[in-house]
């Protein structure tokens, strides 16, 4: 019959092995989440770089076909074709510049992610007139595609409060 010290040692060793396995599994999932967060952040930056460069084909390729945009005070834009039409009309009338943005939060859960950011921007009418400046808050929702890439499925933004 084994003594109590031997049995206790075996139990402690078994618990230590289970705890180590749990920590390794947890750190693996955290590393994957951090990697996904970094990937989504990089895609967000690529999207904004492409938009600033007026590389609209790259911009459009970063959205899902059934994407939804919800601009402040306007109807939702549903679908990539409608987004293309909206962008063509807007860029025909104004020069748009995203002056800066700051990512405030990135969360990833499985194949879905979101980014919360703040931004400042300005519009200058091509026909002449005053430049309009604004700032606000922005949320993009991302969906991992079957090929592993991340695309924007939805986005919404609003203007910052006047006192803010």
C-alpha cells in the first residue's frame, strides 16, 4: 500500500501538469486572439491608406458583398454596388481627406471583430466653397472570410458632440 506522502506527491504532480496544460492552452488562445487583433488592425490601416490614396478598387475589395454603411443622418448604404455608387457621387462633388484617426478598441470573437475609433476629416467642394471640418466616432465590424482574410461587413459613424 503506498504511503500518504507518495499519493499526495502524485496528486500534486497531476494538478501541476493539468495547470500547466491549462496555462499553455490559454496562452495559445490569447496569442491567437492577439494575432487576430493585430491582423484586423493592420487591415483597418490598409483600408484607410487605400482610401487616402484614392485606390478605390482596394477599398472596395476590403468590404463584403453584402456590407452595410450607416452614415449620420442619411439612409443606410446596403451592398457593395450601392457603396460604389455612393462613393462615385461623393468624390465627384468633393475632395475628402481623413486627417487622422485613433483606434480606441479592438475586440475579436471567433470570426467576428470590431474596431472603435475616433476621427477628424475635412471636405472641400470641387465647385468651390468653404472646406468643412468634422470629427466623430466610428465603428467597423469585421468578418473573417473563408480564405482567412478579414473584411468590413458593417460600419457606422457619428459626429462628435459640439462640446466634446
